[in-house]
C-alpha cells in the first residue's frame, strides 16, 4: 500500500508544469521571456481577446511567475514582467523531481560575442549600471541625460566596478553605430527610441527609476535585477552564437 501511494504521489506533475503547460499560458511566458509587454501587445501576439489573456496572466501572477509594473510612460497601463530566476528554480525542481540529473544548471562564458546598447531616460543610473555589468561590448545613453547619480556609483563600487569617471550621453551620439541588441530600461525611452543601423534586436525591460526614491536600497534592488536579467541575456546570446535557437530574444 505504501509503495502504491508513493507511485501515485510521484505521478502528479509539479505545480510549475501544470501552470505553464497550458498552451496560452506557455505562449504568454514565451513572449515575456523575450521582452516585458503590455497586455494589448500580448493580445496581439497571441491572437486572443483581452479578457482571456488577462485571466491567464492572473493565473501566472498568482503562481509567482509574472508580476505587473505600472508604466512610467502611461500610468493607465502596466507592463508584465517574467521572473526568469523563479522560473529557473521551478524548472530545476521539476526536473529534479523526475530525475536528479535533470536539475543541472547551465554554464556561462565570461565574455558574450555581441554588442549591446542600454537606454534609459537620464543615463544617470539604470543604463550606466547595465553597461558596467555587461561583460562584453556595451554602451549606454539617455533621451534626456542627467549627471551620474552618486548612488549608482556606490552600488557599482560595492561590486568592484568603478564608474565614477563615466559621463552621461544622449542617444543621438550612437545614431550611426551598429549594435546587436538595443535594450530600453524605462518605459518613456521605449516610446522615443530611434531606429539604429543594422536592425539590432530591440528588447524592453520595464525597470523603475531608482532615482525617484533617491535611496540607496532602491539602487541596490535595481542593480540586483540588472545582474539577473543580464545573466539570462548572456545565456541567450551564447545560445544564438552557438547556432541554436535564441532562448529569450526577439524584437519588442
């Protein structure tokens, strides 16, 4: 009897698989793995009505896989954000439940073979930190540059990176330069982002401006989120350059 109960218990798929296994929810997760999206964009990409998409987004939010952030460009709208770190944990746990060998983590190479331009409004904190954290060829700029924020300098120094001598730059300085990826880090700059030569992949990360709080913990949270997102970006880039399908990159 005990053996039979154990077999039945192990025959039940982990909650993550039951949640992500629905075709529409999987499509939504796939789109959000590529770029933060508004609900209207998700409806258009999935070809489904908003009430249905919103219902399944609520399921993903209740499951802790997706969160919503109010748009800084239009407070009536929200961006949906996928927690890739949580997905990794749950996928590893689900794989390990089937066989311990399926819980192994992916390896990373030190320097990705792709150039990235990070954009935000002021180029005073988010994009500067992202540029510093990306281990390959990177640059940053803003639509309305402001002086480098001292808290951004401090959190980077705590990570062994000195950005104190860097200056803020307007995105027009890079109008003729080619990049593999252009990543907007705030909702406002996404709305005014120009086209760059070579048709780089455009990605949006809806990250709140830590300068609005003007407190060190906000900058710490921003740096931690950027570290996580850039880590997954590097893995996706390596997959692309290795000849496989890109894991999480496409135009936004």
